C-alpha cells in the first residue's frame, strides 16, 4: 500500500498560494508544477501525477489561479494520447474536498465522493487517455458560481497541453466528462468553450445529471434528507455574489449565520448529515417563498442556471427519471434548449434510475460515447433503455476494476 503519512491540506500547503502578476499572463499559463503520488481513498497507492497551477478567470472576469491534477497513462507515448478533463462531484466548499488534495496519497477525507471517482479516472487511463482533473470550484470552493468552473476546466486543458514535461500534443483531441456537480461544471465548460477557448479541439462533453437549475434544486431539497446540498451551494454563493451576502446579512438569524460559517468547513457527507430535513426558513426572518422572491435572489438564480449559451461540441446528457436531487424536467428543458439552439445532443433519459444509482451505471455508456467522439464518430437522438438492464453495462463495469488494479509509476 505504501506510506500513508498525511499531506498538508491546501490551506497549509504553499503550492496553493497564488503568485503575483497573474493579470499579465494569458489564461491557461502554467505558473507552478509538482509531481505527487495518487492513491485510492488516500491509502492504496496508484502512481504518480503532475499538478499544475495555472492562470484562469473568475465569474467576474478577474484573473485567478487554479489547480489541476494531470495523469498520463503508463506505457503510452503522451504525444498520441487524447486528453479528457474529468470533473469530480466536489459539491463542497472545504478545500480538503478538492481532487488535488483528496486524490493524493496520505489525504485525510471522510464523507466525499471525490476519492471514489478515481475508479472512473482509472477507466479512462486504461483506454489510453490522459486525464486532467481540475479543482473546478477554484481555490475558494465556489460551488455553483456561473461560468468560472467552465473557465477552470478549459484553462486546465490549455495548461496540460502547454506543459512540456507532460509531453502531450498541443493539438491533442479533447473531451470533458462529469456527473452531478461535476456535470454542472462540464456544462459551463461546454457552453463557454466556443468564446473562451476556441482553439481547443474539444470533441465532446458528457453532462451526467447536471445541476441545471440551482433554484429548483434548493426548492426540491429543502426539508429533505438532502437539504445540506443546497446549503453548501448557498455557503459558496455568498462569496460569489455581493447580493447573496447582503441577503444573509439582512435576513439570516444569528443561528443561521453561525451554521452557514460552519458549513464552509464541512465535507459533503457531513453537511448532509448535519442539515438532514432542515428547513431554510428556520434560519431567516422570512418565509421560504418570501426569501426566494427577493430581487437579489431572483438575479442570482437567473445567472446560475445552465443554458446561457449553446455548446459548440456534441454533448451526451444523462439523467434518471426518478432522480430526487435533480429534477428530470430541468434536464429535459436544458436538452430542448440545446437542441433548439442547434447543438448536437444525445440524451439518455433513464426510466428506472435515480441520482446515486445512475452515477456508476452511467460510466460504461459515457466511456463508449467519449471513445466514439475522440474517434470523430457520433449519433444524436434519445435513448431510454435502462442502464441497469443493459448487459453491456455490467460487462464494461467489470472492466473498470482491472483499470484500478493497474499500478502506475
């Protein structure tokens, strides 16, 4: 298993300190790099990776530093490798949930899905693809912020192919993939690519159960077992929008303000446990509907909803009909918006699956579709045959585990 001595969390690691002069650099410029050891759940050594700090852009157009972890498959000429950007479902504000920390040997993390997603990264590596795993929420954990997660994804791709020690081709074929919060980040990247990074050869993007409409998700999850997910996004957005901070300052109770501060340090699982079945109205001086009718929040909801632009590359959208976190109607609407806008969309609308079940079961179809796109093949349309009833799903899922077992240097 190798040494499991702990590594410093991002707040205590000088690697994450942004250097001066970022405004003078083009987006995607690498400003710092290092080699690290990766591990499954922080303990089972899986080999080496390169971490890059690079210049990116926040939601307000300001220059910022971002970090990605790049893994190149062993035994392949890097110059021939396609490059996949995989967006983890970080879904938290706390820096210890960022993949650049959570995937390292010696990381100490409980209650987040990021470490389990290394299975999916390993499956991509087994196909001979290099993988960029960006901290798409940025150094401050800005979950739900519009566009900037996409900018970090695209600039991470730029950084990976421009960092000569990695040996990747500047003309590498690229693709993007994410589920849930990672699907949201992938959606922003797909919508921004044509204007923000038109030089990148992005062949396709997989949006798995993307958080299309944060307002509807907050309404759907309030007072349920998943209420903590909405609270985590609120804790992030108060740092993105001055309007959100003003609402908290004016209307949150003293208990609500303390709780919001505590949430910022929680993992996803901890926040879900802490706020299970909680009602946001218990922490403000307004009713739920009065709160959501505030002009400041109406503005934020409009800004944070996917569908602001049309993806320039083909997309595969995956959604379960019985999803209790992301409403299938929201995803139906996004697909309709993309299709009417001229995008090439394949939509897998699974009639049996819910959010957590579809997470692993969507992996085989995602990998197959990405492989076809990287080979320039595509068919649009819609599929509804349940992933759990597809024999190919189980065959391909069985192939994921050997990919994890292959240890890389």
